């Protein structure tokens, strides 16, 4: 598919802990994804390609599968612990689970006959539901390779519609992403809020400017992580300008969070922001989230 680019982010996101049964399910999904990509490599080579299109993806997947097989070889282990799992591995896991759900749904649809009782087909779809459930528990977006497989299953790439709205847009400097912005966005989403955050919302091929403009326009609130780096960067301040423009007739849109900065430093850049009630990141993520939710309800 045009526009696809291989990527693998080896940045560590922490440790991951899996129940053995869930990890066996995940391993099956990874094998299925690897087999599917291998079949497309074969199609490409049979039809004159100079090299297989998904060689690097298969190398990544096989490494993950071999590592998992070694962990599962210990029959007494009921828990599989992955120390220092990478962003790329987690995104592959999510892609594999979603692809497995598509594959299984297609299989059930082709197997179950119109004359079969509906309860039989639904029972067969139990694994589909489990794949989706496990995928939804992963907060990171799926690996971009998933979009390569959508046409085979008749799955369209989701596009935001005119009705799409988010509870909040998270604006931050990229330097604050790992230390605060990402954990904050994930914590807000865990509280059942719909959050526009680049890693949740953007997919390969999206126009960055148009996507951000859409998020700014269709989010009820803007959570702005104010920090020294925020005020050094042009792009975050443009996002702030977009949120300020929406604050007409006394409407509250901007919810400021201070991160590594004090009121005097903020006043140097923006007296308007310095005079607003804000919450400091030093309060901890749970307290910040509670304060932001209270601000949305006020």
C-alpha cells in the first residue's frame, strides 16, 4: 500500500506482566501475523519483486516469537514477565491481536452456514472478542503494518467524521512527552475520557497540521502542559493560540498544568496564563487528573 513506511521504536516503556494463558494467545496472534506477511512476501517475489517487502517486519516478529517460546518453555511458569518492553514490541502486539480478530471473524463467517443456529456462530466468535479485548487493553497505537492488511479483510482505515469530538486535546512540548505528557494522556483515557493525543490519534500518512487543527477545533477542552520547553517551541504555542481563539464569551477551554515551571516564569511569557488557576505536575498524575476532570465539570 502506498505510503507505508517500516518503523520500530526501540524506546523502553517499562515492564509488562502477562498471565500465561493470555501470553499463549498473544503468541498465536504474533505467529498468525508473521505467517500473513510471509505469504505476501511470497506473492511479491513470485510476481517479480527484487526483494520481499516485509522482510524487516518478519525479522522483528520472529525475534519476539522466539523469545516468547523460550519463556513458555518453562511449563511451571504461570506468569510471563517482560523486563523493559519496547514501544515497537507493544505496537506489534496490538497489531497482531487486531489482525487475529479480523482473521478469525473472516474464518467464522466463511464456516458458519446460514442454517446454523446463531448461538453456534456467536460461540465461535468468542476468540474474536478476546483478541479485541486484549488489544483494547494496550494504550499505544498498533504498528502501522496493520493498515497494510486492511484491504484483504475489507476493513477501511478509520477517518474522523464531522461528528468526531474529543473531551480534551493535550498540548505539550515533545521534550515533556516521556516524563509527563504521555502518562497524563494515558491516565485521562483510563478515566473514560476521549483524548486527542498524537500517539493515540495520528496514523501513518496523516497530515500533521490538519489533524492537529481538527483536534483543536473538535475538543471540548485543551489540557496545556506549560513548561520551560513549551515556551521555547513555536508549535505548542500555535496550539495554545488556537485554543485561546476558542475562548469567546467567557467560555473556558484551556486547562493549564504547570510542569517544572513557576508562576513568575509563566508571567514572563503570558500574564493571561499566569493568572489562571492551574495544577502542578508535582501533585502527581492522579491528583492532576482529578483536578482536570473537576475543571471540565465546573
